[in-house]
């Protein structure tokens, strides 16, 4: 993919939405409301960066970093950091390549921000995911990144809604970065108050599941300690980046010596030119 064009639009992220939707949730009868701290809503075209159709994970990561009270990097700065620490090739920088929650975990780690990354199969783990989200917002005030291998979203809160049959339904405050504003103007709280706001809403947990394109999800819980749980096809390359074992890895933090990691990655990538991944994996184990 080519270099990123700059957008001429002067669109700013939307501020104050978490509190606004939190107040509205209670007014409309939602209970047990648990919210992330104030989180600016970043979406396509924000801050003059043209990322329509590919930048959703970058935008969710920007929102998380904002919630961590850190300076929010541009998309190119995120790409450059991932290249500098050896997690991605240079072709990522200034490209329109997607990233995924595993990239976000690495970027946060370089900033000294811990996170727990899990991949789950919704056919067997939907209830567990729902429980994990409740637990996360009971102990952390940081929003969660969810990804179905096609699209990435931010979950900024969780609540209960009592139905007519008196059963409770879990609701998620979902922020959808796949928003393109035809007007070229930034959204404001007034837009949401008048029903014109785009991209943020309380949705039923089950509806969020069915809106996704895949039964497999990648979920990143910022502010939590924990290893990264991977599907088999993604284990090897990430393991050589992180030095983990098996189907789990621990991403290094900002104080880690990155040189051995870069060397390990370089050896593995070079071996891949001449042999299958499983053989390259075994040789890298022996050499590194």
C-alpha cells in the first residue's frame, strides 16, 4: 500500500462522551453502570490524517492512550515506534496497513502501560467474555479494544438493562471509529444531544457480538497484567519478538533491552526465506 495522504479536513476527536453517555444511561434506566475514565473519541480523518477504511485500530489505540493521560501519537508515530522496537517491518511506516490488538499491546508496553490480550472463540466463550468485561470495569477505568479480525471497536463502559420479562441484559458503551463525516466538521456533544452524533451508543452485548463478522475475537484489556493468548498460526513470530513460550507471551516493557529481541526476530525472519516456519522456529530456539 502507498504512503498516507494527508486529509484537508480539520476534524477533532470528540471530548466528554463517556460522561455524557454515563449520565444518559442512568436517566434511561440502566443500572450497575461502570464507565471508563474520560476518553476522547478518535475516528477516521481525525487530526488531518486520512485513514478511511484501514485506520480503525490506530484510532482505538489513540483513544486508549488519551484515557491513560498520555500525549496521543499520530498514526505515523505509532507505526514508527512499532518499527523501532522490531515488531514490524519498515514498510509499515507511512503505509495504510492495518494493525491489530497485539500491535497495540506492544505499543502500550513501550510506553510502560501494561495490558492483557486474549483471543476467544465466541461459539464457546461468549459468557466468559461478558464476565471478563464486567470484571475489567470493576477494577480498571481504561477502555477495552475489541477486534473481530476485520474491524476494531472501543468499549468504554458496561451496564445492565432490565427487560419487560424482568431479566437483565448486559449493555456495552461502544465507540465505533469507522465514522466518516460528510460535512468535514468535528462532532460535538450538541450533535449527540440532538440525535445527530455518529459512532457512539449503548448496545446490547448480544448485538455487539452479531454485528461482528467473525466468531473469533481479539480483546485487549489495558491496565491489566497478563500474558497474551494466541491462536496457533500467530504464535511463532510473536514469541520471537517477546521471548515467551508456548501459546502465551509477555510483551517487554519500556525498560527492556530491545537488542536481543531485534536479533531474535531478524534470525527468524531470515530463516523464513529458506524453510517452513516450523523448521525456522526450531533453529531459532537452538541459536537464540
